């Protein structure tokens, strides 16, 4: 289980191409889902706690170049999301928010995933895939059968590798624009 | 204001091609939003009351050939939808459910519209358009800026006429499938 260590230890070794996203079942501890991969230096874990420091979340979104949004509205959106998943790196007593996603839902049939973000320092290492697998797992565990999202063109292939299909049976994602 | 009368009076006159979907501002009465068009025989109104008779809703969905869904789950979905809009015909003291739609949302940024249905007896008369305009109006009144939906191929053009755009800037609607 040296994978996480190789990724997150001080040496910052190149990530292995055989990144294991099919991780062992997560251990749950309080609000945190530990993924079981540990090293003496750092570990990565997921949390479904929606009481996230909004400034820390804003910093993460800044890092990927997203437009800033009013924190008041972000707070409201988190409160009313069906699922909030954050991904953290823990080094000693220091936790760093390195990924985030959330989903809206009717709690019965459909969920729509929004705001998938992984910090640039942790991209291209299987982290986005691990995050999305956790999101899907959580939604499935709550009996949501229809998991949807709207993908920017450059991430369509990424979502395909996770089992998402674009325009299945000709179904089109559509957005309403006020000016029309 | 003879439009609704011509549609819904006993004579069932052919609907005018100049159907007014840009109706006057709705009047609110209790949970019901009256659209201002009235006749002695019938009137059409919208409601945002989510306590809908589930059997009546099932009957409406049956009429358009949708697969039946467990009413327990439908009830849960209605409870956890951000917006539920139903469209009713009222003749004397008799109300008939003739249309329905709902939306999930984070209450801040995004909404996704699901389950848009108009009874076949009332299709091709501008009713679907009126229903959708009401949905958009309600969502906009609650400061939702990103209104989305997933459209079956045969209704993509219908939504286009309402200001929805398919795949804007290459954004793709995607669905997750368990078997992949």
C-alpha cells in the first residue's frame, strides 16, 4: 500500500501509471470516509460533511480558475445539495482540501452532479476518478438510479471512462438562456 | 378572453393558431396561480402545491405511456423537488390534472427540470409551452440562473422554442449506467 505514500510523501515521486482507483472499501469514521490507504507522511480521505470552510472551498475553485461566486449563495447551495463530497489530504495534523463535488437530487430517482474540482497539484493522478467513484458510490448507496451531469467538452472522455454516456438514445442536455 | 373558452367549452372548437402563451400576469389565490383566463365553463390554472393525489398523477403519466413508478418513491421525489408545478382544468367544482412538471435544485444556482407531462387531450394547444413558461418563471423568481433539462430527441425543438439551447459551448448531458 505504498501508493499514497509515493504520491504524497516529500519526495513527490512520479505517480504510478497503475493508479488504483478501485480502492479497498472505505472505512467510515465520523463524517469521514477513510480510504484505507495510509502512509506515515500523508493520507487522502473523503468527507460527506457539508460544513466546509467556504474560504477554503473558494481557494480550491480559484486554483482551477473558476469565476468567484457569492459565498452566501455557495453556502445555500451546499445546504440544499443532496450530496457533498470533499477530498482531503492530511499530513500530520494539517488537512488540505484537494477536491470537491456535490449533487442535487429528488432523493428518489435522479441526481445531477455539479462542481467537480480537483486541485491542480493533484490532477492527473487518478484523484478525479477516485472522487467521482466515491460520488457514484454514495448516490447508488442511497438508491439513486439516474445519475446525470453536464460535462464541459474537455472532460467528456474523462466521464466516459467512469461509465457516463453522452446523449444516450439521443437525449440532449439543454440550458435555458434568459435573453432568448 | 375567449381563448380558454374556445378550447375547453363543450363545443371543443379547434384551438386558435394564435394561442396566447404570453398570458397576462397570473393571479395568486392560495396555493393556486390563476392565469387570468376564465370562462363560465372552464378555466385552466397552475398550482405549486406538492400535495398532489398520487393516483391522479399516475393516471396522467399512464395517459402518455410512461412506465409506472413506485408511488412511495414518487411521493419522496415530490417532497424533495425544489419546485412542483401542476396544471389543472376546472369545470364547475370538478378539477382535472392535465399537466405536471417538477425541478430539483440547490436553491441557489442550478435547477434541473424533470417529468414534464401534458395530457394527450390537451397537447398541441400551447399547454406544454404555458406550463414550461410557468416553470421558468417560478425558477427565475427564486433567483435560479442556470435552468437545465434533459430532452428526449422528439422534444428538443419544443424546448428550443422556449429558449433552451442544446449542448451550449459543447457541454454534453451525460448519464451513468451501472453496467459499464
